[in-house]
C-alpha cells in the first residue's frame, strides 16, 4: 500500500528573506519620498528666487557672509 505524505518546511531563511524584502521596500519608498520632497523644494526655490538667487544663497550658506 502506498501512502502519500506532504510535508512543508518553513525555515528561518525564508522568514529572513521576507523581512529583508519588506525592509528594502520601506527604505526604497522613503528614499523616493525624500527625493520628491527635495525636487519640490529646489523647484520652489527656483520659482521664488531664480538661478542667481539660489547660487547667492548657497554661497552665503557655505561662507557665512
């Protein structure tokens, strides 16, 4: 008589891979959000001050004068 048995193993490696995948997704989404926010801020500065105003502000921020 033949008996068919089905065994499933869910080991630690699979769990670690799932956790890593979720963390990678969260970090990637955060990086995308920060990039979009930075681009929006740069665009806002360009609209309000123009290119020369941004350059002047950048140099002032670095030198302090």
